[in-house]
C-alpha cells in the first residue's frame, strides 16, 4: 500500500513553486510526480518588495500576499495530483515550506517568517497540511535553518565515504555527511545576487548556464571586498537569507569602485558563490571525497566549473544519485511532514544549534469526509 505525501517548496530564488508527490512505502523514498509552477513577474516583485530589510510594509499588503500564495500552493498541489491521476484522499499530508520573507534567528527575539497561508491549502485541497517548520527550532535556541540536512542524511549518507551535499538556491547551504554528527549551514550567497544583477542588466530572470558570467573576467579586488564580510568568518551553526545578502548589500560594496563592467561584476559574483562554498567545505569537511550539488545552481555550468576548479574532487549533480537536483527540497518537505505526523523530530541540533530535537511545524487538518 502506498504512503503518499506532498512537499511544496518556494525558495530564496523566488522563481516559483516546486511540488513533489512522494511515496514512502516499504521503507523507500520514491518520487511519483513533480510539478513546477512559475510565479508571475508581478508576484515575484511583490515578494521581493515585502522581503526588503528595514523597509516598512502595509499589513494589508502582507496579508493579501499571504493569502494569494496559499491559494497558489493549493493550485500547484491540485495540478500535481491531476497530472498523476491520484485522488486527494490518497494523500497523507502536505508539507509546505512556504515563501520566506524574512529570516532573523540571531536577533534578541529571533524569528523566521514564511508566508503562504496553510489554512487555504488545507481547505482548498482537503488534505492535512503541515507548515511553519522553522519557528519551533528557533524556540529551542536553534537557527531554524537549514532544515534539509536531516533529509540529506536519510537519503545520501554513505558509510564508506565523507560526502558533502550543496544546495544552491538564492542562498547556498551545505550538509557534511561523515561518521560524526551532521554539520550543515548556510555558506552565503547562492544564485540570489547573480540573479538580481542579471535582471538589472540583461532583463532576464537569471544567467542561463552562467554564460554571461563566463563572458566576463573576475575582479580580484572586488572579490576581496565581497568576501570581507563578517558572516563568512562566523562559525556554525549559522544561517542567513536574502534580507542580508541583498541588492542593498551588493550596491554598498560596489559603491567603493568605479567603471566596472557589468559582465565582470557577474563573473565576480559567480566566483564569490563558488569560493565561499569551497572555503566552507575545505574548512569543515576537508576529508570530503564527493560533493553532490542540488538546487538551481546545479544548472549553472560556469558555477559548476568553478566549484570543480576550487575543490579538486568529484563535483556532480544529485542526479548521479538518482534524484533530480530540482526535486530535492520538495521531497525533503514531504519527508519533514511525515516526520511531524509520526511525532518524530525534524531538526538536527548539530546543524541548527537547537537545545533539543523537536517535532517541527503546525498541523492544519484536512476536511473530514
């Protein structure tokens, strides 16, 4: 008998919704179906606007966006099930990450805020929905992020070797899998700064294959200025977001320079992502024998090339292990929903710095038939 869950993910790249239908029966994890639903341009802009650090927002705008995203998550779920020809009644639960609009666990009253109303998801689909995964970990002293290392351990750990899993979304994070307690943390920018710079100068959502970055030359002085940030010197556990590594952060760094070509800045931003990921692996996982890449960054040929140059080891997509790099996070949040419904912890204290393992998320019951 199938044990079906759905994972919904919208990450820091703010490009759209990943919806994965996952079967956990017989002790295995099998992706049954997947649907990607892109955000309209104006909605992406609204999310970016509401996510800016230290900018006033209207509660009306916040509430409207929360409701609209909840509806879109529900629609993505129903489209996924329609394509797979599976009834809603067959699904145990949905795990919805939501859309992060602010992540600040390091403040005196730390918090992490995701929107995409789970009440609407549960009501429109009739399926029990688990959401708001991060704040319970923060309540016990954790960073609330990253949460995917627990799933990475469950699916990618290999007792015969040290592996590092790198997820490159808007922000990049790593998971170190060896014979010690799992370490995982955000290394810094992933695709986010490159995407924003490309949007400003090429009027494209992202730098396809990293071709624009490859056309420029790296600027060592600018690279040094970008890497001269306190975040990179922090020791784990640590996490960050696009409210920190933002367009304002980049513009402040660029204000120290004159007459830089846009393509050279893009090349340097690509190098920044590669260097900070590689530096973290060399410092915290020097015995890594294999690095597996997931997230949108796996499709950036220039970034992948720079990582291989930096690391001098096999660097490959998680597709080599049977999971498409675009599917990993959606599957992870299906897995986390299953952990919650089974009253099992979803966090790893060695990753987030939490005082204790906890069951994550709030449960929003589906319709009673």
